[in-house]
C-alpha cells in the first residue's frame, strides 16, 4: 500500500464528518472563502509541491475541509509540505486562499494535537536564544567586518521572550511533539 493510501483511507465513515467544521474554518482570517471552492483543481495543477508529491494536494485539503474531516486534516503531515508560495491563491478562479487555509489548519494542528515539524521548533528556539532564526557563526560576523559592513543589530531577547510568553508560544514550543521528517 502506498503512503498516500495509508494516510488517506478511501472510505469515509459518517462519524468522521463534522458538518460545522467548514463554518469554523471560514471564520478564520485567510480561510473565509473555503465554501467558494468548486474543486476545479487549478490549485493542485499549479502547485510546485504537488508536482513532485503524490501526498500533497491542495484540492484534497480544501475538499476535506468542506466535508468536515477535521481529525484527518489535523493529523495529516501533508499540511507541513506547503511552501506558502501562494501560487494556488494567485491562480484560483474563485479567490479561495488555499495557502491561508493551510496556515489555519497548521495552527489548529499545533494547538489541538501539539505536533510540529522539528525544523519549526528549532527556528523558534533559535529566535528565543539569539534573536535570529538561524545561528550566525562567528566566521560570518567576522566576514562582515572584513567587508566593511556594519555589525548585525543586537536583538532585545527580553522582548522576544516576552512575546513568546504572552502569546503562549513558549509553553507550546516546550510541549510539542516533533515530526522529524514530513513524508512526501
């Protein structure tokens, strides 16, 4: 059985359907037009990720939202494959913001399932630790000096930590389970 078949069972059981889910999603910024999707497939045809993956299909995600398959969606690692290039949004004849819907679903997955790809956790941890999402090696800093560039600004780590605390992101980062590698 392929990964796609393992991840998306072909039989949908009535108890999996949540008829209120599409309305819940449509109230979130970026996902307001989910009901306007008529499954033309333009989003998937134009998606650079879908070209190379049988696993990631924006149209499938939109349909699953419309059907109310909340638990399947929030457990679906395919959500993390979206590169947020917005090609789907640019080409949708109905103006459905699939990338926004994916963002909303990702946020829900983190909040409800406490799951996050390892790379996102590492980027957030770096941001809290040094004010940048990437570790900047001393050799890079020295190269800037040699090139006559100004030093990198010193981030206010207290302010960054305060933002993580106030938004609840600090607790979330501490408790999430990580996905080592999203299957494609």
